[in-house]
């Protein structure tokens, strides 16, 4: 609690830098809006999944949600920056790719849906032509975390905002978490409030609509986090959590709060080793994890991590032999039975796409 208080107090002291940051991004957006900087379009549907804040809104699960529901109807590909990878430039995922090569999120996309091309490239304007050269039958490209990448003009923008930290209540970096202007929300086609309570009422939804005030052309949806049954990191067998199980939770994600709440509701005792978002695990980290796990006396104990973290931990595969190391899957669940409406909107954009003039 003290550390959180100290961090918040320290960030408030950085308020002058937040005003400078806001001015800089306002100027940048004006240069794009007025046409001094060009935004390039492509002659195929580009769907952008992004946010206005840094980390933790559920972009990767949303990309997976879209791929899961669209892959049987269109020839999809995904394009990400490949955050925290140790390589540069364009790359197309293959069987030999690791999180070091392409980043943990793209590797997760590839492992989940190996039939869908997954590309990375920090210069997306250059990466899209390379992707289309490698996969010329591609009909749709899903851009992961590209809302601020205005060098490309996506045809359909999906912007996510965390229920616990709405962009309307946030402030600019470094005091807050906003990395783009609040007014940039006007470029969104769809706004999704993620990580809502599962029991969100109609009245609460109405209040969200009032606060966010979507424009006439925008749709607003609410989703909650749905966790699946944990499966073994190497063997794949599933395991239900119960009160008698003790868990050592390993996370390197921006916002572990929903996962912590799940464990608090389902089991009696858990321990947590939290690392920075996209943390590259070292052998020293792994040794500390094993040491902590071995110190837990309960015989019904397991290690648990997220699917994204698992991509960066699998390099210790041989050392995991015999260990009860499980991965918990996560997905978006739309509230108020609006998943089909959302998917229909995305599908209509693709089917009715017209080449930019």
C-alpha cells in the first residue's frame, strides 16, 4: 500500500511533464488532421485494435477474439509491432519463431491459430506490403496496437478502455496512463469498455454511455474477462482450481488485478511473483521461481501463469519436466448479448469495403 501511495505521489509531481507531453501529441495529431503528415490507405480492409492508454486493456485477447470468429469466413493476417523482441524489421512467424524473435503476443497468436499468418514490423507502413507479398491471398489484416500509428489509415478502428481506468477519468503520461489525446476517440468506429463487472446493470451501462458520449457513427459495447480452465504448459492436460490448491502465480502483464480477483474467489491461498509487462525471463528468474515454489509445503500446489507469459517461459521447457506448471486462458465475453452485433458490424465492414480513392 505504501509503495502504491508513493508511486501515485511521485507521478503527481511529474504533472508539468504531462502538460508538455499533451501539447506534443496535440501538435502531432494536428499535423495529421491538417494533412501535413500523410496517412496512407491500402486496398484491403484494415482493422485496428488499440487504446488511448498504455497497457492492460485487453488488446491481445480482442485480436484473438476477432481471429477466432472471422478466420472461417475471411483469409486473415495479423500485424504487430513485436514489442520487446530482440530483432528488428519485418518478420513472418514460423514454427521456429520464439518470443525473442517476434514478441510474446504475436507468438501467442501464431500458436493459437497456426493457419493464420502472423507478421511483425515496427514500421507498419513498410510491413504491410511485405506481408502481402508473402501472403498475397490475404483479404483482411488485423493491426494490433496501431491506433496511435497514424502513418496508416485503418478502415475500422476498435478502441478499448478499461472499466477500472476509463480514458475519460485518466490523465496524460507520466502522471496518468494516457498516451493519446482523449479527443482522438472520435476516430474510433467501436468503443469497448473492457474488464467490466460480470453483473454490470443496464443502469450502469447507461451511465457509461453518458460519460463516454459516443458519436452518432460509433458503437459502444461492454465486455468482461472470462477465464478458461488452466492447462499444463507443456502437456496440455487441464486442471480445475479448487480451495485446497495453493497457487504460485507468475505474471509479467500490465494489469494482473482481474486474475488476482479470480484466485481470491476460487482458492484459499495463493502467492504471486509479479514482473514488468513483457518481462524477458532469465535463468535467475526461473531459479527464483523454483525456489519459491519448492518452499510451499502444500502437496496440492501448482504454478500458474497467463498465456502471454507462457510464451516467454517455454524456453525453460526441459527444466519444467515433472512440474505442475499451468496456463490460464483468457477471453472477452460481451455483456448484454451483443457479441453477434459486434461481429456483424465488423463483418459488414469487410464485406462492404471499398478501395480508397
